[in-house]
């Protein structure tokens, strides 16, 4: 038991002394002669009790009054007792990301979280309130602060799993906005902790509690799949990673148009990745790689690909020429490259659209307004590079965004750069690779156009000679161009928003997911925005004149690494997981009720004796 105002109990000594002093005061009485004392036993007892040195003989009224004083001072001391449950206002954030589908906890981690949430509701006391927030690819408030148990149980039924990463940062900030101003509130996160650190977060006055779910890390996952045209055929690569510690064996199956065309046994050591490449003639789509293995997470055992045979990507290289850049672009079979010392007049313009090129690259040439949907700038001010400053000698890459589509599968730790100017990114541009002194690669989207900026001269580094360079160019083409092509099949990551240019005559498109569920999306000026696909598999986007297949894959390291975290990083602090939630229950109210009952008993005893 704890006391908020322990000093109040110290007042019992003077208060008790004052009550006893009142009993010690001599009472004046009128003397009356009686024939015998035994005829008046009550008076005899009272006289004996009120004698100066007989005062402290047992006296029920004195005991009751001292006990009442003790109860009053105890209530003023605000006693609190630790108990299971939640305080007055609590927000429960439920992680519904892909890793919560893991079945190492029966029937799944998400079902275990929902059962825990039901217990919270059942233990809810009168006057206490709960709110429920679902943290999937998008954050949903399923129930605002309420004490209505039926409403809360109904909200729990709405919780559904996804095949995406979870927006835990956004969900936690929303929870803090709801109860962060009260020091008697609590934010409870039900999750396995499979998400990156959240730096810019504060729970305010609320206490944050992390309950970790899960029991195992054993999981095999398809972490990469790429299909390229080579010599009139296809090269189909699939990467498989073992996130557990023990060696795992599995069968990797290759499907084309729902038909099994090959199956291979793979053995993957703990913490390692293996790759398999299939060479074949043209294959019917969709292409699917499927792992047959007994592990805890099924979602990342399948990967899909559509849109292998894309329309040619037209690229304009503006500048004096760059042999290494031209060679890397030539490795992409769908690229049609043109070179020019300057931008043709037909390509100039502020508005996006009507360009003959999907991508324009300004190599050491200041960019001018163009109609193309994607632009890359190399060592020149403009676009995502607001300004170039003094040069930095031999900058080393110390940080890069591995999960960004542009930087996927890149290893830049050994990159050597002779010199790079300090660059100031535009307000809307995000650094993707940084040295200790300056950003080196930045990217962003502005006014409907995608921009990439490289701050140094490629010829003043060994980047064009590294294996990462052609991968970077392939990523550039997919990121800057792939999601902006007109009405073509597309492969995306689950949960990632993207937009498509479609027939301007379309007003609405219907998206059908692999489970058969449908959603409608409006078309504005020939463009449709999809906030993200929540299921792994092939989706279909249909309209009056449009039918587009969309293949969605998980391929997310944080989600496939299902090891339950024992702590998480929030706001620069480490929050340890705990399995039992306790709170301090205030006891002054029941003590006050006991005091009231005691005073009624004391009054009854006094009246009876009188």
C-alpha cells in the first residue's frame, strides 16, 4: 500500500491526545444522597470511568471516536493499493501488422491480443474508460473512450489482420493525443514489437505499457523476387531467408498462371539467405513463388509478379554524356535511351504530362521545368537539391534508408567518393543516403513529379563500378517510372500507397482483393490513388475500359523477423515488455464510507447510553 499524503497520518497523535484529554476533564456533578449504590449501577460505572486516574478504563465511545479519527486521517492520506487492471482512462493500441499473423501462439498472436483485450473489458470498473486503436497499414479508432462494455466488445470483433507493416508510430501519437494530458491514464501497446524505433514520440503525462506477444522466431520468408528478360527468355530469381537460429529445409515452388512448372529443395542455415534462379521461355502471368515449409508465418511464404513484359521506358539523358550511367541504363532491357546536351523545347513545361519520356536525367546540368513525370539530378542545384555548398573531402556513407524502394538491396558501406559538395535538400525532399557532413542522395515527390538527387559527380567515385550501381538504376526505373505508367500491370509492396494513370474517361475503378472483397476508388483527371493493398496476392482493378492486375508482396524484414521483442524504442527510451498490468487503486472512498458507518454506530451507542 502507498500513501500520497503520508504526513496526514502524523496528525493522529495530537488528535487522539485531544480526544483523550476531553475524557480526562473532570465533570462537575450534583451530590444526591441515595439509600444504596447498587440501585444505580450505571451512575456508579460512569463516576468510576470519569475519575481522573480511571479515565482510560475500557470505554466503547472512546474507542469508537479514536477509530473514527484514525479513519478520517487515513482517508486524507490518500492510500492506494496495487491491483491488476487499468486506471481511469486507458487507450489500447493493437498491432495488426503481418507478423501478428504468426501462429507460434495459438491460434495466432493477433487472436491472443484480442483475448487479452476482452479481459481488459471484463475487468473494467464503474467510472473507468477504454479506447481501442487498430494499428495496421492505416490507423483506425475502433472505439473512443467509453465505459460501455458492449460497445468495446463489438469493436474488438472489428479487428482484422493485415499483410502489411503497421503504422505503430502514428497509432501511438494518436493515443497520446487522447489521454496524454492525464497523469492517471495509460497507453497499452499489444504487439510483438516488430517495428522500427519511433524517435519523435512522447506519451505526455500518460504511462506507456508494452505487452509483448509471441514465443518463437523460427520463420522462413521469401525476401526477394525479380524477373528479367534475357535473350528472348526470362530469368526468375527468388531469395529465401531464414530468420531463425536452426537450419531449415523447404521446397521452393515456381508457378506460372496457376500451373506448377518447377520445384526445388532448399536448405537455409540460421540467419542466412539463399537464392534460386529459374531460366525459362515466356511464361503466362501471374508468376508465383511459393515456399512449402512448416513455420509460424504463412504470409511471407508466397510472392507474386505481374507486368514482367512492360512497355518500353523512354529515358532522356541531358548533359555531356556519362559512359557508366549509359551502360547501367543499357542493362535494363525495356529502356530506350536518348541523349541530348539540352532539353528539347517540346519537353519544357511546368505541368506534368504529354512528355515523350518517362524519365529525364540531368547529369551535371541545372534542371529546367519539364513535362516528364520523373526527373533525376546529378550534382546540380535544382529540384530536390535546393543548394550546393562547399565540398567535403572523402565523405563516407554512414546511413542509408534500406527500406526505401530506391535503396532496396543496396550495400553502400564501402562506397568511395573523392569529393562531394554539401547539399541542402528541398523542404519536400528526404535524404536517402548520408555522410556525417552532408546528405548524398535525396528524393521526394513534388507537384505530381518524382525527383531524385545525387549530390556528387558519379565519375568522382567508384559507385559506377560497384555491384550496387546497376541495382540502383533498376530501382530508380521502378520507383520513378513503374508506378506512373499508364494502365499496366504492376507489382507493389503491401501497404505502400501508389498512383496510376488511367483512361481519363474512367470516373471510378473497383479493386477486388484475393479474398473477393471489393472497394471503389474515384478517378480524378485520369489518375487513381490507391492507399495501399492489405493482402498478399493478385488484386484486380477494373473499370469500364480498364483492367489492371496488381501483385502485392510483403517482403519486409521487420515483419518476417518474428522474434518477440523484450523491449522497444520509443522517443529515445527503451520500454521493457511486461506481462501483468497493475495499477494503483485509490482507497479513500471506501474508507470514507466506513467512517460514515462508524459515526452512525457511535451516535447509536451514545444515544442508547444516554
